[in-house]
C-alpha cells in the first residue's frame, strides 16, 4: 500500500493508494458528514486516458448504475457513481481483509493452505451472492440478466471478521473492453477463469459465472489453476476454449467423491451440463458440508485469517532475526577462543593501590577443563576501574 498525504477529491478525502491497474486506481478514502460523522470507503477512479474514451465511459456508467442497485451481504456495496477533475469514479464499501488471490499466494509461501471445508464455505458464500445478482429485477420486475464475467480470486474478498464478498460487479465488461485493446499478456490471468463459451466470444448467461466459480474452488482445493500456463497466454486460452484440463478427482484422488462431482459439474464444457443456477450450486456445497460433518462458518474463517496474518508477520521478521544471528556469529568467530563453558569475569579494582593476585597462572588447557556457574553482586565505587581477572 502506498501512503500519501490526504487529498480532497470531490466530496471525499483520499487517504492511501491501495492499487493501480490497467483500468483504474483504487484508493482508501473517507467521507465526512455532520457532527463529525466519518466513513471509510474505497474510491475506484478510472485512468485519465479512459475518461476520454466515450465508448468505455458509456459502458462504465451503465454497468455502474446496475452495480449501485445491488445490496447483498456477499457483494461489495457500491455507494456512489460520480465525476471529479474530469475523471469518473465509483465509491464502494471498504473490506478490511485479504482477497482470495493473496490467501492462495501466502498459503503456498507459508505452507498454510486454506482447509478444504473453509474453501467450500467461501465458494458457497460467493455462490449465494451470485444467485442474488443473477435473479435481480428492475422496478418493473423485469430480469436484469446480470452476469459478473470476472469471478476470480482477485475479486473475492474475505474480511478479518470472516465475511465473504464479491467485488467489481457491473464493471467487468467495461474492463474487458479495455483490456482487449492492450498487450496480449494483460488478460492471461483472466483467461484462466473464463468459461469456454466466454473465451470463444459467444453469448453468456449466469452459468458462465458458475464455471469460473468452479475453477476458483478447484484452485483452492488443489493449489493449482487447471488452465493457467504462466509462460503462454495463448496456451492458457487454448486450454480454456478446448476444455483441456485434468479433472479434480484425477489430480486429488483423496478428495471426497461428492465434492469432486460438484466441482466437475460446475466446470462442465457446456452451460446446460452445469448446475442450473448459482443457488443450486450453493445448496450442493452446503449439503456436502452438512453430510460430511464439517460445517464451518464465519468464526472459523476469521480464525484462519488471523493465523495466516500472524504467520505472515513472523515470516516477515525472520530476515531480521537471520541478520542478527549472522552478526552474533561473526562477533563470536572473531573473539578469543574460550572454551564454551569457561566464563571470563570482570571485577572492579580500586585505583588506591589494589594489586592483582600473585596466584599461579593457569594455561588454556586447564581452563577448558573447568566449568563454573557464577552469580556475582558487584558494587562499583566512584574511583573504581575495571580490569580483566583471568579465570
């Protein structure tokens, strides 16, 4: 996160730059009201060059208007659509936590993957939000036919309280329109979560989001995206279009058959073979949790995020600890070769003529054969000085 001095932007105060992408900048922001009222939120501000693109602006506005109408516990709330300094923006709910992409990456790095039952719970919560959006109607009760089109780990947010929220509803199509005109590699991460029909440029409905969500669950359970080829966006797109991937049951033979069947059904090649809607996918996942006796909820998810956060903090401190150990090792290697158990002692010797003992000196070989446990109370007079007394 890039910290900066607060900047006024329209009626909002921009606090920190959270991210910058090919379409927009994302800021943590604050809104103010009467009697000291304040609210933390997120401002997503489209880039200057895109504000001059009439086609993009029209698509962005139309879709953002739909997103503002969505109000569900599993969808990031959009509060406002506006324009300031010749640039369009949307104001959204701020979710303090991690996105699934971060959880996957940190889980791999720290060898702390998300448990199977929590992965199923997270995806079931996303499915619940999708079901609401897919069924959304306008004021005349006509279906809006909303399709997210960009269900991916980056767009699934998990709060530290264990809430699961899907973000970027309504602006995915505008984003795709922009990215299609950019470098070939820009979309390679997006390709890996597309349905075959979406990757072929065909008409899509809500069931394309089910395929994407099934792919997300596949990755959460196995630790690998079934289509993504890091070195080739073309190969990634080919695998998606041709439905070329290893079934989850083959990659993870130990996974429960009931769960593998749910994932593989959601990832069917044709929309008609998948669950009929996101609500049906939600019910199947919840039923699996109940039947397996592994029912979990927001408290369990919050506990896992706390453990992951602590593990991340400890890992971040490890390099500092390693540097300290290296310094101590270097100092030890340059110090006199005392035996491990020999204890050199410093005692105060007064300046008033105190003399060192005339007792015979012992050799180093004698020292190394002696072990001492010493407890000393030393009181130093103002005119005392320290000198080493050999052991």
